[in-house]
C-alpha cells in the first residue's frame, strides 16, 4: 500500500477488537484520519492509542450502534470534527449473545439481536454516509460479511441469514451508487485467528484449521489488507463484489 488515504476520513464500526482493530491499524498506517466506533470503551481507547502512534488523527466514539439515535449523533460528530467520510467499513457483527446453538433452540430475542447487530447496524450506518458520498461523487463502503453466508454452518442460521443480507445490500447499493462514482463491496472472512477464535476448544480450533486448504487460519491483518485495498484508488473499478478471504475454505 502507498499511503493514499492521507487526509481522508475512514469510519470503522466494531473497531475495538480482532478484525476491526486490525482494519483500524491498517488504515492508520496508510495515513487516514480515523473515526472508530464500538461499545467496548476500554478496548476502543487502546485501539485508538495504537492508531495514533502511527501518526494519524483518531476520534473514538463509544456506544451502542443498535441505538439509531446514537448512530445519527455519532456520524454528525464525525463530520463536524473531521469532515466528510470517504470510507465506511461496516465491521460490526456477532454470531450470538452467548454461544452457537441450533436454530430450533434459538429465542426470538437472540434472533433480533444477531440480525440487528450483523445487518441492521450496517444499514443504519451506511444510511448516514450515503447522501454525502452521493453528492460528492466519491466514496467507498466496505462491509464485512462472512463465509457462513456462502457455506451455511450448523449453529449459525441467524448469523448466516444476516450476513447474507449484507451481501444483498452490497449488490443493490452498488447499483444505486454506481452512477455517483461510489463503490460498495463486501469481504467474507472465514475462521480468523482472533482472540475469540483462540478461546474455543482446541479440538474445534483444529477442525476449523484442517478444513482450510492453505492449512492455517487467516490472520486479522489479512482481512484488513483486503479492506484497505477495496477502499483504495487501486480498486476504483471494483463494485458490487464479494472478496472471500478464508484460505480456500469456501469458494465464491
């Protein structure tokens, strides 16, 4: 990468941990001004400090992105303090409140939560930046989906449904915004070597690893590299696409 984000505002949701944190640091290394959003204030502050150490400006906003009033206020604050958002990375998502379970055991509250956090927040955050991008005829939206949306994994019906919605959102919005020179793309990670993945039982970790043709889990930085690329000028002619970054576990 070449640092072509200098002076550009990049907003990242779900920015405190794992893939989100790596995406923040990837853009920080490219000179972006970063607005980072997460409900875990302590971890968000730590990520912000890491990003600032790379030399960029960082605005950290703690709060619940399922709260639409908070979403509206947050993006108004970003524009007021940093200026228009050039790139939005929709990274927020969660498989379940507590643990994987088969669909027939799922409670309605859990279904609403998973769909809200994995799809609803993507819609509402994107809605905040689209009018400005459309008017300026410039912008990038990159949403993190999952290869569960392509493959279907037992115990993730609600999550797979929500992340499939992210792919449909990506394709439809890409058509709407294409005439306005705004690109919209998605990334489908597979099992990734995050802190959460490292906490699962060793046997389950090894099964996930062994199902990957490359023989190892992707690192969060692999997803970050894809996000930075799709938001860069090098990807100016790519829109409506899904980039699968999973070591070959699922083919698109």
